């Protein structure tokens, strides 16, 4: 861990317990640790009127302790510099005039080193005071520490805005970004509502605006179980979200027009796709991470586009309290990975992004500001702003809680602000049925960004029939080429099959190529086809039994990628796996290696495996094979939508999607997509899925191989290539693997 990482880690773990002096010193050191990566020039710059220079934050938090504690509670306390009362007062009218906020960046003096001297002077006096701590000081001390934690977050917000304006795209911190990977499908958690209590319950510290605790009546509502992601926001943008006034509040639409908003703050589009300026520099946009740096206006527009709304702050707090969440757990954010609660229910409530609510920032019933200048802390701002809840990746640990009321103007975007959807419950006439595995996979795939569907669901009865028809098209060379190759090498393959062997075919379909091997190897005693389609499996097994009456046929209806055991009737016969057709190309490289490992475990020691793998070749041949002139492949691709309509209560309009076949040279794979020809909403498994015009569902990858790539995958899966046969162009390969 580098010193910079140490600084970030320390700043993200400010204290929640310990002696008064320990708590004070830890917070103060954490602030300085945050400033440590910054140069003196970084600390003096102010990028906009809403932001403040880092050294001003360092000085202002010090001024707070000097003004409200030392000057009031320590007789004879000597101020470090009387002019600092003017320079570093923020907004306390009762304490006199101050440097105008937009001009804080003009304060080149005092130097950053003098600010550190100021902090040392005040820290020394506070240390003497807190060594003999008077409990009566606790309310002011706790306020001062919480105030400094707020400025720790503000400092990072302001630094990011400053660095985003530099053509150098500097990084404040370095290292791996967290929150990467696939986002879970969005779901909603239902709450009954009723008469509930919100506001701070009196235990521990709270700001004055968090009380008094009071009763609120809530109608039943549903709250999304996670925050909206970058990928989902991209879909909003692709559907013209920033160009369609029907989603926007009037003031928000005016702001979009006036400032030409087209994406969240800090997003940049490049030839390589979208990137975002982060505290770790300019980074590729992570589709699974929560969207951040959006205004209230943008959040409300997205919610309207998604057919939902923003929660009220009372709904948000009641949901967090009902789920037993109070900020104890912070999930992974932009700086540090933090433990998050697991299991069903609400996620990301604390520690990723502040979440906009639909509530205006106004006083709770019975609110009274405190006496004196400290009473100006919150109450004077209760107009024209909106409430955010939760906590962000830059919020110090232990600082946020369920009752915490953050507030900003609805147009502001430089804070770490995102959103969580809410909606009114839908009327139900009967209990929702339990979802099938197919329905769950459809929901997961169509909720992801980009949208995808597992290719294994192509092969229902109609899909299997269409695939056989594809194999007969003039453009689809793989089946003809592989079949010709198998006929040629069948005697050599048969010689490698042990006597009394059981042939296990993964994803058997109609078992047509199997016959070539069975004809050449009459010493095969048993055949175990594995397929997910019960109709195709039954038809193929019946046909094989009829044509090979002396062969034991033991079909297994299962997902061949996850099958755990073979039919017991195979006994202890030697086993040979058969996986023709280059179906291995439908997997990602990691999935292919995992499948080969699973097949190795299923077949056992001493087994062999016959693998078909299409070879890399010219683009024109490849694209034609996956986009035949008769449209059979298009019908095969669209059939998965028909299956969703039939088996998942879908309403997809097949005519509203086009078949798209692409060669991805970088990944060496053919891709099949279903392209939405217009903006539309389709339903399946009780969910709504919005498609922007031109958005696709990625339905299949067909990786192409070289012999070297096959050997590498085989080794990862626990196999060794014993022999290989490569056909003339268009090249196709058959490989004999043995278990190692």
C-alpha cells in the first residue's frame, strides 16, 4: 500500500468512538491526510463559486474550533491571527463580514504552510483543553468534528471538480476502481406504509435539522433494491432522454437547454466509448457502477422515463429503518472497497452515492434553531433546496445515518449524487407465481447493460428445427465442413475410442453427427445425449434407439454446462465426450475453460473428449454464415423472443427487432444481436424492459479458434490435445483431447 493509499484509507475511517482527545486528533489527521496528495498550487485554486480551495477547507474547519470553543471556553486564549476571522468565516452573519465565497481562490496568502501552522496552534490548544475534558463541551465538540467530516467530503468534491477542468486529467488517487462487474437485476422491495416515525431518535450525535422526531403517514410504496447504474443511464441517453422535454420539470428543461446537458457531469465520449473523470483520473465508464454526479432535475427526468418516481425522504428513511440499516455498513465506492450487507432486500443505501429524494428541504414540525451563531448552521438554508439521503463513497465512515438530511440546490451536480427509484405498488389480483429459471435468466439478461440473453435458450423445439435448417443453407459452411471432416477421420477417431465405451454428447440436438462416429465405432456400448430441450432430446433418443438396437441409450435432460452426474445405467464404462459443431465458441474464453473443467470432472479420469472448433477465417465468409440470404438465421435469432412470449408471458413484437450479425475482430468472434428498430417497451415475467432505438440484445457469441488457442483452453480445463485434424478452407478443426 502506497503512502497515498494510506492517506485515502485514513480519511475514509474517521472515528466513531474513543476519548474526546482521540476523536478530535483522528478527525484532524484524517483531513490533513486528504490534503497530503495535493500540491500547494492545487490547494489554492478555486474552480467555481460553489467550490472552495483545499487550504480554505483546512483553515475554515480550524477556525470553527477556535471561534466556537477556544475563544469561548479558554480564558486568555490567544488567536493565531485576528484577520483569519474575516478570511475563514463561511456564512455566520452573527460573527461579522467575511471573504466573499466566489473569491476564496484569490487568497494566495496565507500560504498553505501557514495554514498548517494555524492548525498546529489550534490543535495544541484543543489538546490541552481535551486532556481534562469537561462533558459540557461534548455537544460543541461533536458538532465541530461532524462539521470537519463534512468538509472532508467537500474537499474531495472540490478537488474532483478542479482536476476535471485540467487538460492533464490528473488523478488525485491511483489504484483499482471498485464497484466493477455485473450489476444485479433491478428489483423493488414493498413497504406497507401507514403512520411511521422519522427523524433522529436521540441516540448519539445528530445535526439539528434531523429533528424533532415526528410522525408521518405514508401510502404503501415500493423502493428499488439498488441505485440506478451507469448502464441504465446510458439507455436513458440512447432513448433521447436529454432531448425529450416530456420527462423534465420545467426548470430542469430550461437548465438542459441553457447549459447543453447531454450526460452526467464528468462524462466524456471518445472513440473508445464513454469515460468519466474520477478521483482516480479519467477512467472507462463502468456500466455496473451507480450513476453519479447527476442533478435533481436529471434524477427526476430519469425516474419519469423509467415509469417510476423519486422516493420522498420519509419513504427513504422508513425503508432504511425497516431494513435495519442505519449506516453501519458502507458499500463499495469510488475510493475504497467497504463491506456491504448481503442477501435479499435493500442494497447500496449507504456509501456509494447520495440519493436524491422528491422532498424539499424544509424544517420538521417543531424545529427550532439553536441560540447564537451556531444556530445558523442549518436552519437558514431551509428554502429552495432538495434533500438527499444515504451517503457517498467520499463520506467518512460513521458520518452518515438513516436520519441524515443532506441538501443541495436542484441544479447542482458536482457532489456525489445519484438516485434510487420508487413507485406506487401495482394492484395484484393473485399472488405472483414463483419464477422459473428461464424467467430469472430473462430478467437478469434484459436488466443488464448491454442487454443479453443466454444462447442456450435458442434450442427449444422450434429453435432446434431452425438450427437444422440453418445447417442446410449454402452460406453456413461449419456443418458441411465438419461433417465432411468427421466422415474422413471417423476411422481414426473410432480407433481412439475404448472398447465398451460410453459416448457422452454435450448438447446433442438431433444427434446427426453422432451417427458418423457410431457407424465407425460399433464397439461403443452406450450413448448418453445431454440436452436442455425435452422434445429434441426425446426425439433424438427415440431415433437412435430405432437405428442402433444394440446400443444402450441413456438420455439426460439437463443443462450440459452444469450437469453434475451421468445416468447411472452407464455404469463403469470408459467415457468419451463428444462436443461437435463448435458450440464451444458460444462461450466466453473463461466460460469455455470452466466448461472443459466441468466436463473433465463429469467424465472422470482416463476419459477422452472429441471437440469441434471452427477456425478463424475471412470476415465475408463468417458474416454470410450468420446472416444467410434466406433469413433462416434471422428467424432462429428471433425465435428466442417468441419463446419469451410463450414461456415468460412476454409481449415482444418480433417485427420490431432486426437480426444483426457482426464480426468482432478484436475478440475473434462472430456476434448475433437483436436490434430494436425503434423506441419501445416490452414486458416479460412481470417486468417492463425499455429499449432505445438502435439498442440491441446480444444473443450469441461464436468464437473462432486457432489450434494454439484450442490447446491453451484444453490445458486450462484439465485436458491435453492428442491429435488434431484441420479441414481445407473454410477451415474447421476436430481435436482429440485426453484427461490429464
